[in-house]
C-alpha cells in the first residue's frame, strides 16, 4: 500500500471517532503519531552507528515498546496510557546539556493533543502506521514530501488560510539559483513544513559535503522559524527525515514578534530562501515592532522588511511574492525603495497562472537580491508555460526542468550579469525608469503584444485574480483607516 493510501485509510478510521472533529484535528492527531514512529525509525539507525546512543525518551514511552506490537495495549488501557502517562512524560522531559533531542521532543509535544476517544480505534490507527510506513526505506522517506502535500491540501479544505505547499520545482529552482554554500547560514523565517530547508540540505549535500566535518557544518547551518504548531511539528519531522539529527534550530515562534532593532549582527545570515505568508494580516501590535515608515499588518510586507534587515552584507535572498507587492503603493512603495537602495534586486522571475493551484490563484513572482549594493537595473524573466499546457494542475504540475532556460540564461553575478541578453522572455529595466514609475515593479513583457483572450478558463482565472487584488487593496485601506481612527500617526 502506498503512503498516500495508508494516510487515507488512517483518516477514514479517525472519522469514526467521536472525539475528532474535522480535518484539522484529524491531521493534528496523525502528525504526532507519525513523529513518534519516524523518531523511532531514526533511533534504530542512530543505534546502529553509535554503540553509546542513549534515547531521550524513557524506555516505556518509546514507540517500539508501547505501539509497535499489533496485539499490544488497546481500548481503555491504551487511551489511559496516552493521556495520563505518555503525553505528560513527553511534555515534561528532563533536558540534559548533552542531549538536545529531548528539547526537540518536548517542544513538539508542547502543543500536541490526543483528540481520539476510542482506544480500539487508536490501536487500529497505530497498526496502520506501523505496518504501512517504514522511514528507514529511502524510497518512502522521499515520498514523505507527497504526504505533506496531501496533508496540506486537507488543511486547506479545513479552512486554515495561508497554509499551502510551494511546488517542489519552485523550491529547487530558488535554492539552485541562491546556491547556499556549505559554510553559509541558511534561514527560512516562515518555514512552514520545511520544504525550502530540506531542499537546501539536499543541495548542500550534493554540491559541497565531502567529509564528516562538512556534514557537521551543514547540520549547524540550517535555521527555520514557524509560528503554527502543526506545520512546526511537520518541519521538525521533515528535518529528522533529512538527516538533521538534532533539529533544535527549527524554532516554534513568530519571527515578526521581536522588535526589528533587537536582531543583532550575530543573528544575520548568509542566505534566506522563503515563501512568506501573503494575503494574511498579523495580530494587533505586531506592526509596532517595526519602524514607523514600514508599519503594516500585512504579513508578507513585514517579512520583507525583516529579510532585508537579517541579511549579512553580500547576503543573498530568494523570496516568493504576489503581484500586489510589485504594484502596491503607500507603505509598499517605501519598502520597495528601501529594498532597491540597500540591495541589488537583480532578477524578478514572473511565474504564470496556476503555479500554486489549488491553494491560491494569485499570480506570483520570485525575487532574487543581494544585500550591500544598490540596484542599478532589474532583469525580468517571464516564465512561459510548457508547450501544450494552459495551466498547471495535479496531473500536470510544474517541473524543475522547465527552469532550465532560466538557468542557461542566468549568467554570473560576479560580473554584474554582463553576459545576460534580452530574449522574448527576458528584459531589463533601469533604476531611473523604476523611480519614474514611482517604484511600480509590475512591468509587462515588452516583447509580447497584448492579444484578446477568449478562453473561458483563462478569463475566469484572470477574473479571480482581479477580485483577490481588489480585496487585498480593500484590506490595505481598512488597515490604514483603522490606524487613522485609533489616533496613530
């Protein structure tokens, strides 16, 4: 049985339990169980290579000793064990200086909860996990990304706005172009389930890890922050699966909750690769952590201000942002001016419609910039659909090899991308022209003549995008009005 089939059958069992109400709770229930199974699989590997390995989990609470036996505890006995022994033990693990894995486990279970009421159904779920998933198999470890996508689709249908899966082709391309080196710190300040970070790990291992010392350097170079409990748990699990033995650098926190000035020079990083939540609003008071000129409740804009601040001199970033950032005015204009003065925004890749379907229809862009020198000109690259495709979907997703034309065209930043040339997809705009446009970066491809569109599917997509842009502007105006009415200046 495939992993996706196993997950579906588990969720079908959970639907029979009166304690689990809706997809969000089913997913939360599933994920803490998966974490313990995965951690136990990894412990088998660590024990194999380290005779002195000592588990941070007390013996009776390790998955192998209470869950792995299909004929083991069930019914009221199992329910009582989980609620009154297992969870309290893991939430209150003693942390020793030489065993930081205990910190990871304690943080994971801090916000976890056992929703299921039936011990018999819990046993059925455990048996499905035990028999259907073995994360010591390389193939199943690789397929875990597909399981994440399925879980996130369920989250989306459960109404958790802002949770969506960045297509693997996009994450690979962004990491490929930023090219984080082995000794460079890599941060995703809104890491979700860890897709960008795992891609960076794979990139560093493939390109730069040659010795055990290199691997240790890699392990210390990966950093992420996620404020929501469930994605954080998934990210932590994902790091373990990708060989980060003590993923305590994946923090459960809101990166925006700290005053901007409190981030000191020692916390600056070499590379940032991220898809910050857009279209969402931060809670009241978060915006006061930022300078007056850049205060807003729009999440993506606050993250952009933070990203610029957190980059070291010559640090590099790749960020996914919606069209609204490119053409937005007011605070967005000031933010774009700051970006272009403090960083070299050398490339904007304009993605076509449907890249993030079914999560959002908003048109998106990939911004690549280096901190330390002002922007003199920006190259735009309009990514086309492959031949015969009008939009992406589950059966026709975006593929990494589609980006080969951009990679071949990219050139060398060391010589200022002097080897780049204009093509039907690529064009250059000077900083003077951008200033004359009042920093409106929504610049259409000059090589494409506007044609009248009659395709109903395309027209409906365009209409949906326009409605989302209108709503984003309304939300922005409501935020400005709210601030004005509160007496703030």
